[in-house]
């Protein structure tokens, strides 16, 4: 059996459900990040990786500066390994 994927956000530790997006997991835990379209087009839901790798396909169409800062779209990101994230505007 595969280990549960853990999403860390601020002081929260969320067990991801199979097939769940980062945005869905945050909403399920009543953690607010801005979002709108939920299909990867409006780019409202940008968040940033603190530790781990941005999930596959979650950086398509982002600007090079955003990719360099490990930003990704929460609404299309399905993590397959543990991931620690923060709000995109909080610069390290
Ligand atoms: S909510 Fe629109 S791109 Fe994620």
C-alpha cells in the first residue's frame, strides 16, 4: 500500500485523498487561497512550493519568473509526493 501523500500549508498538515488537487484539499480544510476557474486558465490560484517538487503539469503557461520561484497552479496540481507550500505572494 502506498503511503499517504501529505500536503503542508502554513501550520496545517493535510492528508491528500486519491486524485485530489491541492486546491480541493485546501478548500476541504477551509484554508482559503484565491481561485476562480478551477481548470487551470485564470491563474488566480497560484501558490508556491517551499519543499518538494511542483506536481506534473501544474506549471504550464506560467511565466518563467513564476516557474523559477517554484510557483504552480493549485487547481490542477495532484501531488504524488509530500509537498510543502505557501501563498505565492510570501517571498522567501
Ligand atoms: S483557479 Fe483558475 S487557474 Fe486555478
